[in-house]
C-alpha cells in the first residue's frame, strides 16, 4: 500500500511590495482622531433650536387634532379610515341610539341604587339597569341587521371589524365622538 504524498500549499504569498501597492491609500487614523470623529454633543442644539422644534411639534399636533376632529382622511387613525367607515359614522350620527343615553341613565340608576341600598328601590334600579342593557343590545342587533344589508348593497363586502365599530360608535355620547359627527340628526347618507 502506497502512502499519499503530503499536500503542499499552492497559493503564492504576496511579497511586501505587492502588499504596499494594494494598500488602503490613506494612513490609519490615530485613536485621538477616531474618538474626535465619534464625539457628539450630549445635549443637542441651542435653546433657540429646541424652542423652535417644540413649537413646530406643537403646531403639527394641533393640526392633526383638528384634522381628526373634522374627519379629514389623512389625520384619521386606521380604524376610522375609508369610505365604508365614513358611511357607518354618518349613519350612526344621523340616528338616535339607545347607547347614547345609556351612560347618563346608568349613572343615575347607580346613584339611586347606592342611596337606597337597603330598600326595594335598589332592587328596582338594578332591574331597570338590566332592562336598559337588554334594550341597548336589542338596538345594536337591529342596527347591525339593517346595516349589514346596506353595506353589502353599497360596497359589495363589509370591512373587517364593522360590527364592533358600530357598537362602539353608537355607545358614545354624541358630543364625545371622534371624529366629530359631520351630519345632523335625521340627515342619513344615501345608500
């Protein structure tokens, strides 16, 4: 059996002259030069620059707040964007919803229930609360069933999350809704 010959390195080592020719073309920076290049001020800019940046940011936020309240599409959050959501908002804002008056009535029932905690009035107040919640759920169900047909007729399909959008919009008091209502009561959008 014959032994295999040892492998030799076939790559040629470059000479020092060749290495000098291939150099990076500039001297290596000293440590002091590298640290100076990385040095930045700990606190940025002057007081005037900070004041101008703060004023600019405040102005942009105010424009965005007003734009969102007015229903401008570019300032709306993703959940409120689109023609379908505008249609839903306008339809809900045009009608009277049980959910709008539910919060003040529930607060009133709770006050009455706590004030008369040991009397029969408290139990009647609790029954009225549950009746009001059931009325709200029935109103939402009727709204959803009628809305589903309107949305499919107008847009072909419904956007995901429309039911919860309807539910939360109809629950809010009218003056607290964002974006603000763009239609008056009874001014329904065309289907």
